[in-house]
C-alpha cells in the first residue's frame, strides 16, 4: 500500500503546483487583517461634545469655529491637572441668541454655577476627515460600551464558525468548505456595509466572523496537506505572515477610504474574488483518500505531478490512506484525563487566550492614543515581519520552548515598561511598544504549531480546535479590557496585558521541548515520552508498557 507521503516523493514535495496554490492562499490572509482589527478605523471615536441647537445656529451666523462655540457653552472638567471640555455633559440651561450674540466677541458666558445634565440633543464631532459607525450611531458616553460589542460579536462568529466549518471541512471537503465560507463572507460583508441600525450591524458582523476564520483555517489545512512534511511548518508560518502584510496595507486603505461603510466594502471584495479559486485549487488528495475516493485522489495527484514536471511510477495505483479504516474516538476527556495531557491542555489554552487578548489589545490601543493613527499603525505593522523570521531561525536551532517563553516574557515586560514611560518620551515609548508587538506576534504564530506537536495523532486536530477556542474568547474579552479600563487610566490595560503575558511565559517553561522529537501517536507517548525515543530505535512498544497499560492506549488515526 502506497501512502500520499510516499507519492509526494515523486510528485515533488513543494513543486511549482504547490507553490502556485500556496501563493493563492496567502492572498486569503491579507483581507482578514482588516476584518480582525479594522475597528481601529471603522470604530474610531473622535472628540465630541453635547450638541446645543442655539449654539450651532449662532456659530453658523457668526462664523465661529467649533472650538469657539465649545469655549462658550461646554462645561470644563479637570483632567489630569488640565481643564478640558466635557464630552458627555452640558449646562442645563436654555441658551438664547442674545446671550450668544456675535457682538460679545471673545467674552465667555459665566455658566460655572449652572446645573449640568447629560446631552439632550445628541453630539457634535470633530471628524478629522473620518466617519465611523461611532459617529453615525452616536455610540459615546453611556453607550460607549456598545463599541466593544462590534469586536466581541465578530469573535463570537469566529468561535462558532471555526468549529462548524472545521467539521464541514472534514465531512464535505476542504475546497468546498473554503468556497462556501467565502460566499458567506461576500454576502455578510455587504450586509455589514449597508446595515441600517446598530443591532443589525452586530448580527451581520457575527455572521461575517462565522465565515472568515473558518475559511482561513480550511485554506491553512488544505495547503499543509499538499506539501511534504518538512515544508509544513515553513508554509504555516509564511501563511500567517501574510496577515501582517494585510496589517501593513490597512492604514493605507483607511487613509484613502474615510467612510467606514466603503471601507467595509473594500474588505469584502477580495472574498468575492476568492470564489474564482474554484478553477485554480484542487481538493486535498489526503481528504479524498480518507473518504475512500481513490480515483479522484489519483487524478488530482497526477495533475500536480504533471504541473511539477514529474513522472509518477506505477506505485500510484496502490495509493491509499493507511489510516482510512481506523476511526477516531477523540473526546474532550482525552485532553484532561491524564496528568500531562491535562497540563498541556491548560497551558496551551491559556497561551491562546493571552496571545489574542494582548495582540488585539495592543493594536486597538493605537486608536485611543490621540496621535496619527495611520503612521502609528503602519509602524506597528512593520514590526510584525521580523517575527516570522525569528521563528524560522530559532525553532530548529534553539528549540520551541525557550523562544516561545522568551517572546511572552519580553512582550509582558514591554507592556509594563511602556506604561511607565512618560508621554514626553514619545519615540522611546513607541519603540518599546513595538517590541511588545513583535514578541506577541511571535507567540501567536508559535502556539499554532507547538499545539500540534504536543497532542497525539488521534486527538491532534480536535485538541487544537478546543484550545484555539480560547483565542476567540480572548478576542471577545479584549475590547472590554482595553476600552473600559482605559477610561480609568490610559495605561491600565497595559498592566493587565503585561501580567497575562508574563504568566504565559512561565507556564510555557513547564512544557516539554519538542525539537527533534517525533510526533506522538498515543496518549502513552505523551505520558511516557521516553517511549518515543525507544520507538525510533525499533524497540517493541509492548515491552515498554507498564502492566495493564497497553490495552488503554488508543490507536492512531489520520487527522
């Protein structure tokens, strides 16, 4: 019996065909960046003050600037030792045209003793050339928490969609699931852009998230199943790196598209174009073999070999899945039943959660700092590129555990240091924050493949799916941590982020090193790691099992 890995030796493990397909899938990572962190631009909250009709009319009649009218009619509050106009309060008095006559010039009304109330006639915004859903739906002051829901509902969609589409990809195929998710993305994305009210916006946003992440994962799985085992890790890291390319392009796109609805359309158009992949990408031969569809798998494999300029031997006729007759009986209890599996599950889940919270939090924080968000975002995006290079350079020389833990420690320390640096040292503060972004990007990319190396074969895909759900939970929590805590103290979220990352780094040190260690097939390989080394020496496994243990070991199955 010949396996697909055997045939890859003849077709080419990463030939012209795989490179073409890989390049197409890399494009899929780019628009996801806009959806994932586009809230920085789509949900931008400009300076705002209570609208007062009399003041607005007199401003137009007298030619006052917005700032002039604010000085005349808005309560001033002491914020960090400075007097600033209130964003959510107004004087509870009826201002008339005579009190605001143009002839009074720069004379200010003495309203300091007047009662105050919340805004009764809405708000005025200093748009700075941008229009967001915040300004359109007046999501400020007591309704500011609704901005957090924009990001939270997206991650709810991620959470449900990644599980659902992951199941569909195993049931109906990688290619079909990928295409159907993109069709859903195109429809839901346009619905977000035309949402008539905020409730419908949140519903469509959750639907959007349902398709986006699931389709991205389906593409990830498909391309890794088409290349040789030694190329999978590099392909996975580069695939994620194109998300950083999207991060880099996002501020340029937002600079020229200032309306949040049209920016949403720009995020959605690529997903409509991805439907054309129906003619350019194949189904996974591995999946076809697992479904006993040998003829189709052979046809696709021959097409790959032809495009790579290779000739297949007659071994192709005996192509089969060596695990096709074995069923997976994976369950959640397998992840927590034994001590080391339980430890791995807890540590990996926590690292998924921390990576999402800190990564999203640091990006969204750029939108509330008050600087040039386009430049800040561009600089922040540039620092993500060295992350992939550092991973590829270190993981095969140093290992996984030390770079993984170090990246967490440095990210946490950077958050603490950034919070302590005064705003007057702007460039130094920015540089330290960028180091934090670099390191948390490393941890986000590393947790993906470290997770796969610490679970046995029969539960590997299921285990990664379960642990990665904490990533989506972190995405739900992140906006509430950032925006609500920043109201108390702008740097308080950084203290929380730093604490989470430091703890994550300490926990990573409790994981075993997996460099040079064969992938485990059974739970006993996790609980008794010396057996993996003995297996490599062809020592009979039953000689290594303690009494009554062999019967409890589950058979490996292809995932």
